[in-house]
C-alpha cells in the first residue's frame, strides 16, 4: 500500500530543545546521526490500519521516530489528507519544542502522554524567521505529538483531557 502523506514540523536544520529539570538541553537532530528512537524499535511507516483515536475521532497516521523522519516531517509537502496526521514518538516525556520551517500549510499539534491529550497548539503557522523562530511546546511533558491539519481539533471537539488510543502502533518499552 502507498505510504500516507501526513503532517509534521521539526524540519531540515531544526533543533529540538528538551526542557529537563529546569535546564535547557539542546538536541541537534540535524547534526546528529542518532535516531530519536532507534530505527529497529518501530517501522518507519505503517499501513492504513495504523491509527490514533481521540474520543470517537480516528486519524490515520504516519509514524516519525528517527532523526531523519522528525527532521523532514511534512517539509515541502503541499497538503495533508483531512483524515490523516503524523505521530512523533519519543523515548520519554519531555517539554519538546518544535518550530516550523519549510512548511506549506499550518497545523494543529496535539500533545499526548499516558493515553491523554495533555495540550493542544492550534494553528502552528507557516511563518518562519530563523533569526527569531516561534517555538511550539506543551504546557506539560508529552511523549507523543500528533500533527493534523489546522482546525482539526476544533472541528472534532478535541480538548486536553481527552482519551487517546493507538491502534497497530507498537508502544515503546
């Protein structure tokens, strides 16, 4: 089956910031040859049965776990199927910060931890200034970030506290 074209943001040249115990740690995904999660743990792309359900809303997802997947995301893609998204999976919860670079359409970012929506960053715009980037991050640590088309969360009534279920997505140890 053809791979799904879905949403993401941490793109070429991006730097992922980790806020940990009051300190700011830099994780240079563009410069690092290491995956955020070893490639052997998860397949890069899964099939159409790979979904994230939030309440009664089911979203087909593409998985981003490696440095290359996270860096590329939806960079340069013209659009995203309205029923789809990209799920970023990290080894543990942190205050991950994303920025938009080379994005052609805006997104909603759904921050997930322990099977619950912990925060939403609506309307992550395509405006990008490398000298003063606008960062998107959750109010509390999250292990997963689901990116969908802008307005998706409002249209489907998704709010913090909603229950999240993964289908055909291997969870990290």
